[in-house]
């Protein structure tokens, strides 16, 4: 089952850092930001995580919960979270269930070879559990501010 704009998010279950269980129902009534990134401790992903960290209070003030998602394992996530002082949890999608559900697994060219990787993408889920907005194949600069602005609009409208 894939995600579709303005439709409810399909059932899923994932485990995040801190032993947090995440399903489409655990955060019902809250705005959820899911940002998918390729890999812990890489330059772009570190920058993106730090930008979400630095604006985290603004997201919570606007009524949103933030989760980072990648294929890295829990130990990698715990280390990455600790190293950067991230105030939000990271979901370890080692089996790529969420990555496939959100359609972020893409073929990429890395050093001249085709590899399967994660396309940097962010999804905004409304308090009603519906996918409200998506950003795919995005660039890190300015992205977090754009997502925060969308969260604020969503909070006002509903």
C-alpha cells in the first residue's frame, strides 16, 4: 500500500530510538513530519538533521512531531542522535517497509555504479492522519523552513 496525497496513511509499525513504537495511530490528533534521509553521519544528512534540531522548538510550538527515517540500524541511529543532540526520534527502517510505502527507494548512480538508495524526502501528515504535503528529491538548504511554514498553515486551517 502506498501513500497518496489527501488520503489516510496506510497501517505501519516501526521502532524508533528511545524504544519508541510508531504506528499511524500512535500520534493521532498530532501533525507529524516524517523526513526520510539516505544515511546517518553523511554531510547532507547531518546538515538536515541539525536544521530540524535547531528549529525543533518551533515545530513543537506549531503542534508537530518530527521523526527522521533511514535504513540505518538502531545502534547507528542512537549514536547519530547522541552525537548531534537531536531532540526527536529516528526510525530504523532496516527492512525498508516505510521507505517502500512512501516510495522513496530510488536507483541512483554512485561512483559510476547503479545503487538502490533513499531519495531525500519529507512528508507532512495532518492531525486527521492524512498525507497533506510531500517534498521529494529535495535539496537541504531552506527545506526545514519550508516544512515549518507548511506546518503552521496546517495548524491554522485545522
